[in-house]
C-alpha cells in the first residue's frame, strides 16, 4: 500500500471515527461520505421557480445541476410513500373544492388515488403571479417512486435524494417502508461502488441518499434500518428540539411576526447546543441540519444555529453542517463564512451561481425543455 494512501486512510479514519476535524479537513470528511462539498440541496425541488414537490420543481432542480432533491416524506392511507411538506393539503392543493368535508384532514387520511385527483400547482400561480405558468395548473402530488424516476432520468446529471421523515410519529414503520422502497429501486447499493467517482453527479455515488429528521426516535429507527446511509439530525430551537434560553412563548411575547420571534430564540446554553451535536454523533448521524436567521426575515427565518462556534464544535466532532433554508446571496455569503458545508435552498439556480457552478441554461429554458 503506498505511503500516501496509508496517510490519507488514517486521516479519514480519524475524521470519521474519533472526531476532531478542523475546518481544512471538512472537504475530506464530506468526500469520505460521497457528499459534495459544499452541497446544493434543492429544497422541495427548485421551489422558488415552480410549485414545491411537483415534477416541474424536481425536474428543474435536476436539470439545473443541484446535488440533491430534497423532500418531506409521508405515507398515504393505502401505504404509498409520497412527498408533501404540510400535515394537511390546504395550502398547496385544491382539497377544499375536491373534498370539502375532509379539507382539514391530514394527508395520510387520503388514498393515493384520491391524492392524485388534486391540483398541486394552481395555488402557486395565485401566490406568485410574477412566476406563474399556465402549465403549472393541474400538477400532481408525487410518489417517492416518481421522484426517483425523475432523479434517474437525466443522462447528463443524476442528483441524489435528501429525504426527511416528516412528522414520523404519524407514520409508524415509515423508516422500514423507506428502506424497502430504496432497496427495491436499487438506491441502497453498497458504499464504495465503482460508480462513486462518476462525474455524472452525486446520484451515482455512495452519498446518493441522505436521510434527515428532526425526531430523535426516527433518527434511531433510520440508523437501525439503514446503518450504511448518511443521516442528518435537523435542529431548531423550540419544542422537541434545542431548549430555548427564554421560556416566554410566542403568545406571551407580544411579537406580531412568528418568525421574528423565532429569530430571537437562542439555545438555553452552550452545553444545551453541544449535547444535541453529541447526541447526533452518538446515534450515527454524519451531520446536522441547523436553522438559519435570514437577513430579510420571512417565513423560513428561524434561530441562528450556524454561528461560527457552533459549526466549529460540530466539525470538531467529525460532523458536517447543512443549513436550512437560504435563498439570497447575502445569506449564502454569511452562512458560508460561518463555516457550513452545504445549503438547503429553494433557489438552486442562485446557489449554483454563487458556488461558481452555474447551470448550462436559464430557468426559463429548462422549464420549457420539460414542457412547462
Ligand atoms: O429538511 C430541512 C428543512 O426542509 C426543514 O424545514 O420545514 O422545510 O422541512 P422544512
Ligand atoms: Ca424538509
């Protein structure tokens, strides 16, 4: 074995096994997991430019060259895995007109055949008239199978899948269902496959799937079912996650804007933050997904959990940091300077430009190429 290989293998085993990674080593740490560094994670697809979690959004993210298609996983009443962020269907579909009596029901109270009758695109045209397209009307909710088909369909670029178990307590056994589906579709191939060095994108390599969750119990189940697949523990400050310093609730705070309230939340102590990182590592996670406080606020602005000391501590434990959800260059700059290793974004086209990996064609052209 050449001396250089021995040295680098030793360094990686130190990074992965014993922790103590320094900023300069994080490239090697990500490479060891088969994860691009920094990573472009298309949040619900290219969801600034097309309706979230639909074919238009995922095809655009893929063709732009995003590393990962991000999705929130749920399970229909008849057991089909599909992508949807919210607990119910009101915000992003026409459930209120198709199923008026059941409009407030959780999505898992519907069969896949029922979910497939819904229009998951027209809401976007109403919400964002400046980005509306007639072809978005009538877009469907997608099954995991359909998203896998999309991820595999571009011969020039194959993104990976970045899958969140959303409200997993509502879906007992979803971690096992997910394993079986990924296995059936050939997405759990052994790490270190000869495709890992492919230029075709992360979807060909050993970091092709990343699993993410806010829930400790789901992280443990994902680790049990798929120990070989990289996992990220999502973090925020509030109930079920990091304990806040202040006990004052939003209702008591007098704040009008919920996200302005979240933006002021901070961990109870340094020790409280660190114990979540330690827990993630102990459970086999390869990194964390902390929230960001955005420069211009908005409904994706939360507590600033990517302060340099936080990222340094996480790196020192041998873990990566993928921050959610950042869309503007001013914030790309800020979180990268703070030391993150990848970004969940609704604007994959902008993040790719920021990383000097611009897409070969415009958003408009790529949407047209896909018939939108
Ligand atoms: O999964 C990371 C990020 O997506 C978490 O926020 O609410 O958009 O799923 P959310
Ligand atoms: Ca998510």
